[in-house]
C-alpha cells in the first residue's frame, strides 16, 4: 500500500526571519478562523490537521542567519522605517500601508520581547539575538507550528487544490498554500544559497539579476601596500565617503553616491556602515574620504596653520596627535612624502595645503565588493510586479506567496531589511490563512484556490 503523503494547510519554505513570522501569522489566522475549508473524515493525524502550518528549513536548525545579525545583537527594526528608503519605494509603500511599522514592534512586545532603542535602531534589551529567536520559537510552539529541518525543497508542483513539495531526500508534502521565504544568496554559510529562486522561476516568475550588497569593498591587490591598509587594518573612524565611478574605461569619474558614517579599514580595503551603504554600486570605482566633512577645506587649512603656530615645537610625526588616529597620521604623512625629521614649524603653507587636501579627499581605488560570503543582503530577486502588494500572493500562480529577501526589495543598514522580512512575512502568512477561510478580508483583492 502506497504511503500517504503528509498534508498541511500552509507550508512555509524557509526558517529565517520572514519565514518564521509568516508561519506565526498563518497559524494565528487559521486558529482564529471560525470556518475551515478542509474537512477530513475521522480524527486527523498530527501530519494531516486541516489547520496545520509547516516550516520547511533546508539547514539543520532555524534562524541561523538571524542569530548572526547585528554582530549577534540583532538590530531587528528601526524607529525611522519609511518606504522611501527602500527599493522599489512605490511598491513597498503599498505593502507598508497594510501593516504600519509600529504594528511589528507591538507584535514583538506582545511576544515578550523587551526593546531597546539606540539612535533609532531597535535591539532586544537583552543585547543578544537569541532573545528574538527564542520568543519566535515559543510562539511557534504555542501555535503548534511544525518544523521540518534538513528539508531542501527542490520541486514545487501544482496539484488539485494545492501544491506538492518534494525535498532532495525524497520527502514530500501536500499543501493548500505555499509561502516562499527562502532568502536570497547573501551569507550562504548561514543557509541562504539562492536555491529558492528556481522554485518560482520554474513556474513562470521573472528574476531581476542578483548581486551581493551591504558588504565591504576591495582595493586592487597590487595597491594594498601603497595605500597602507595593513597598517590601518582594524581602525574605525567617522567620515564622509563619496563613491566615484566612470561609465567606461578612460572616462572621467563622476560622483554616484555619498554616505557619512563609520569607516572600518581592512587589509583588503574598506568596510563599515557607510561603505556598506555604497556597496550597491558594482564594479571598479573610487572611494574618496572626507575626514572632516563638517569643515570646509579653507577652514581646515586655517586650523592647521594655527596649530603650526601654537604646536610648532612638536615633531612632524606628532603634529596631528589629538586630531587623528596615530596610524592614520603615519599613513597620510608617508603618502604625502613628508620627511619624519624636523618640527611642525618646518611645514610650509604648501605642505599644510597638501595635508588638508589629503584629509578632505583621501582616495582609495576599488576593484569591487567582497562577495556573497560577507554580504548582508541580496540586490535583485523575484520581480515584485508579479506579486500583489496587498497580499504578496503571486499574480501568475494563485495560492503561492513570497516574503523577505527572495523578493526584489532592499533597504539600507539599520534594521530596515529585517523589518521588511517581518512585515512581508506577516502579510503573506495572514493572507494565505485568510484565503483558506470563508471569512474574506475586504482589503484583499484576490484569493487563490
């Protein structure tokens, strides 16, 4: 006798941030529905409950990437969430109109998470990402959501009234609704390998080319030594970073974008939040650092001239002590070809003009970003125009939904991308559950199945 395939009302592919939130929302929606659309004769088994929600995770445990966010502290949202900060802004605005940011914050608080705000960034008060994952786990347990790990979904086939899912190891599942929350390709060592895209592209969905983003930028290997990066490695400072790029080889470089914030020097190039924000610009280019963006060039030069008058007794090497990190001073002096001998009083006006120029326009040629291993998010993904922004249901395949990084949506550093994961997961899970209920949400334009 052929073994019966387990069934579920909603299957969520992916046990990351968006997938876990989608499962919670779907389970709550099904629990709260007074009428179910599926009827089984007799007592259903745990694998065949008519309201069962299942999370299918390809790794051996859920939430691996979530635990690594914010250096393990989990910057899970921000007080300044605005659709204008995302790509594509107009589509995201429609999604956020369904679920304002404060609703997500209140949802976490209702699950017992105490929140702490640091310059607009929201963290768990415990200071550890484990707290965020733990409250989600407890809610999943309370709602009796099933977790199936090591389930690497490789097939998604339409069946009467639902979908057949098949894993690489041969396991199968029949589900009325499917939510794809498999993530992008960023940080593949934490479980996001990009394999989820094929499940939907194979059913007719379009894919915008994907690229790594919110990551460091590499300098050309042959210039690392002359740039002094080995000496600068590990130093952090605040600066304005301008990204310059030429349209074609030999063309004049033009300013593409600017960010002000933390710069972290690495042996390979530059990192830090300001650099992450600029990493969406692909290909070779040049980063120009302004170490004193609050000062005009002329004002900085006058300060250096005044310092020469009052601190002229100092050695040349010690001239800028108290102004910049010692190793930064050493590299700037070396690049300016200033002799170490002598005192600060020996600096000519031309020398100080050259020094001020370096401090206002410190240039680093860039060969590209550091790739998928260090990327925090994915640029590109499933075309959002093929999904209803009010439900996140596919316009091509009714009954299929998508949430999180798998979609072509991205935001800046600071909790914006995790907030997108929570919001899109909640909306997709709620809509999937409502589509199985006789009680229809008037805001939802279309239901599948």
